[in-house]
């Protein structure tokens, strides 16, 4: 049995390596976003600065792991076997939960996950012990105050950070405006001094309070001289920042990089317990059990964990190395970072989230409130505010999501709030504060326009909901796993260990395949970031063609698959096709939204000329999708009910017709690939021929339906529906070909213009 426990301890440390990697991927959002989003430096330089902060914070941490040793449970009432089950359940749940959130690109709190995993596992073990007759209650076995403080911290973090983020950014923008370079002459020294002082205060109070050199005497001196330190730092940094500005150094970039370093250092120094605290507590428990347990795993109580942890330096060094390597190589870290940057981007872009009813209501109420404010505000005041918040004057580097003013406020304010919360002994979460500050500053900066506000608010609600979901999933997951191990014994531990490793490996393979399949919409990002409007239309035409070509390929394949499945009575294929077509609607809507954003980067004349045909081509693609969904829906219902199949004579007839439709899709794709509009007229005539054939078949089947066998009526109704939707689909393809030609060549004419028609009227006819 002791060999099994040793294997469990080894497994805990293996999971700790994964947890360090996954945890850094999740928490990278805290200290990378502002520097990356504002383009304060190259991605490589930002990573180097953050990595130095992470490494110093991890290596110089004093390794206090008390929360994992006795912060949630009372170890003197738990046996060694109880705690081994708890520790293993916590690590398994934690690694799986964080990996799921990282794969989805959703930032979450490692502190909340660890605390609620410990709480959930301990709660279940306590219930088991109480059911077995132990004369103790929950208050004797659990330390519920810690969990309540974390829940309080969630509410405080969300509300306080968002409020101050909005207010401080609003004031900063009033002072500097979006054209901030013209207003830096004397203001930048004071602004830089305030920011640098706040960062130093954050490092002293929050980031460095648990480092090895912070002896009690040093802490006491800092506490007694805090005011003097802050005043001295402010004077020094104000003069220093003014000097840097005078010698042409970008002070704002210096502030952003300082803030990145301080947050990274504080993260590693304070959150290290979330990743290695449980394995180290497990190791300490195992060492005490081997030395004093006498082989009685179920009877040996773990009073020793009430003492303070003394983490060996090589554990801290190894943790620092793993965290730095993970930060530099993890694709999931960049995926999580992309979420917050996308929600706070000053420019329109690909919105990651959809629309929700709550978000729509909030936007509508806010617009009504702003309209009321506008009505009661004097005209001169409105004009002054609009001049300070003129987004058209925004100064950003190429590819940046927001400017350096907002990047500075994000980092400095997040650090200041965390330091203030620490000094007041409020359990503010680093993840919650940094995320909500970023959302508040983006709102104040008018980054949430009417076109994007609903999607951004939905995203914020989704992330906040994910935090609460983390707590619930951690509590329930750890509780279920610990119960299985407590009753199942060693074999269940082995099975769970194997299953966990398999899940982690499969998750990473799926994520890698997903990243390989996504090209990152490089062309889309190029279009919305280019300043040369003369180059925008060729790029946009290429982008629209690629998107619609992908859809036409999908539509042709889906039509052939659905009709073949109906004839072959394959219910499984029809069910998958139905789900796929439902998802494709969202894909088309997202593509249209992104292409519409690109249209805004065209010159006014070009936008007016091309927008009609752009919207027409998109609507026709949606019509084709609707025809496919109608065909699939009716066919699936018929096959699922095991009704009679299509009679052979109709099968032969339809196979010939299906071949024509598939050929039509292929011919359309060839034209889209070649861009040859000269043959479009011929293909449109071919569409007319196919429509006539479908129409003749439809009427013939309809006549036979009235006079035929009653037993075949159900399947013939399905067949008639297929013919009708097919005819509509061919008509949409015919109209699409004309819209496609017009996008490429405004002078394209599918038929001679009538002499009496007013100039420009033929452009409105979609025949």
C-alpha cells in the first residue's frame, strides 16, 4: 500500500508540472494583455520582460503553502488516507478544469478553482466521516471562512475594478484625449510619476511582501515609512519621466512595460501556491506518514500540517523554469489573451461572442439613458466632451487594439487596486481585477460601439459567468472524484490517473489541430488595419471570394450528402447534416459581420458602388443555406419515422437531376476560382435550363401524387418539397452569379440594357 501512496505523490508532481503550464496559460491574460494590445513592444520583448518577472517572483517566493495545508480543512481531524484522496481529487479536477477554460479561451481564477476544489473534496470526506459516526461537526472539520472570503472577493473585484476602470480612464481621456501626443509636454512627467509610484507601491505591498529577503524588520520599516517612500518615489519618478520625455523616450511604453513586469512578478510570487501547494502538502504528509504512521494510513492523523511550510529552493527554481517555458511556448496562453484584447479592442473586429437577451436589454437601456443625458446637457458642454473623445484622432501603432494611454491605465490601476485591497485585507483576485479594469477602460474609451456593444457585453457576461461556473464545477468535480477514490481504493486511483493523462493529451492534440486549421484570418486583420484605402478593395474582394467559395463548396457537398442519405435511408448522416447546417448559419452571420466591418475601410464612392452587390451575394448564400436546411429537415423527419423509401423510378429520375445540380455547383466554383466573368452569362442560361427541368419534374410528380397510390403519398410529398427547394436554390445560384460578376466588374451586363430604362436602374434589378 505504501508503494501506491508513493506513486500517488509522484503523480501529484507530474500533474503539478501540467498545472504550472496550464495555470500560466490562464493567468498570462493578467500581465500580457495591456502590453500586447497597445503594442508597447514586440511580442518577444513583452514575453522576455514578463518571463523575468515570473521567474523572479517564483524563485524568491518564500513558498508559504498554508492555504493548501490547513487553510480549508482542519488536518488534525483527517487521516493520511483522507488527505491523499483530497489532494489527488483537487489536482485532477484542477488540471482538467483549467485546461477546458484555456481551450475555450476563457480566463478564470486559479485561486477560486483551488479553494473550491479543496472545499468540495473536504466537504465530501467530512460527510463520509460524519456518516461513519465521528463525533465532530462541519465547523470542526472545515474552515469555511476562507471560502466565504473568496466569494466576497469575487463580488468586490468585479464591481470595484469595473467602476474605477471606467472612471479613471474617462478622466485620463479628458486630460489627454485620443490625440495625446500634442498634450504630453508637461503632463507626461506628472502622469508618469503617478504611474511609476503606483507600480512601486504595488511591488512593495503586494508583489514583494512574501519574497525571501522581506524579513519582518524590512516589512516593519516599509509599513512605518510608507508615506515617505511614496512621496520620494513620486518626486523622483516625475522628474525622471520628464527627463525621458525630453530625450525623446516614449514614457508611456516604459510605464506599460514596468506594469507588465510588476504584475508578472506578483502573479508568480503570490499564486504559486495554486499550482504546487497541493503536491507539496501531499509530499509533507507522505514524509510524516512514513516516519511516524506505522503503516496505518486510515488511522494516522495529520497534525503536522498545522505547521508552516518550508519549501525547498529547488522546488521554487523548478517551478520558475516551468512557468517561463510555458509562458514562452503555450499557444493556449495566446488564446486566452486574445479574448480580453478582443473584448476591449478600439477597432471593430471579429467578435468572439454572439448576442444575448441580457446584453440587448442592457444596451437598449443604456442608449435610452444616454439620450436623456444628451438632452439635458448644454450644447457647448457636449461639443467639448466630443472633442476630447474624438475616436477618429486615435493614435495607435499598426495592429494595436488600443493606445498606450489605456494600456498604462489598465496596468497601473489594476496594480493599485490589488495593492489597496491587500493593505485593507480584502481578498481581491488578480484575474478579476485585471479583466474588469480592462473592460471598464474600454467602455470609457467608447470602444463598445452600437455595432459591437451587444457582443462585447455578452462576452463579459460569459467570462463572469465562467468564474462562478469555475467555483461550482470545482466543488462538485472534486467532491465526486474524492468520493470515488475514498470508496474505490487504490484501483480507482490508478484508473483516474490514467484517464486524466489521456484527457490532457487528447485535449492538447485537439487544440493543436484546431490551431492548424485556423489561418487566424490574416487577410481580415490586414484589411481592417491598413491605412491605404486604394489597396483595401482588392484585398476585400479576395477575402469575400474566399469566404463565399468556402460556403459554395460546403453547400455543394452538403446537397449531395443529404439527398444521397435520403435515398439510402441513412438517418445518422441526416442528423449530422442537420446539426452542421445549423452551425453553418452562425458561420455565415459571423463572416457577414466581419466583411461589413471591412467595407467601412473603403472609400465612400467604392463602398456605395459595391455594397449593394455585397449584401445581395451574402443574402443569396443565406437563401441557399435555408433551402438546404428545409430539404434536410423534411428528409430527416421522414427517415427517422421509418416511412416508405422513394420508389425506384423516382430515384433514377432524381439521380440524373442531382448530377446536374452538383455539376452546377462545381462550375460556379470554377468561375469563382478563375474570376472569369465572361462565362457567367452561359452558366446563368444553364441555370434556367435546370430550373425548367426541375419545374417539369415537379409538376409531373404533383400530378402523379393526386392520382397515385395512397401508400406512397408521404414520400412523394417529401420528394415534391425537395424539388421545390432545389428549384429555389438553383434560382439563388443564378442570381448569385450576377452579384459575383458585379462585385468584380461594375460594367458587367447579363443582358442588354433597355433603351428606355433610366441610367443606373439596371443595377437595382436582381432578376
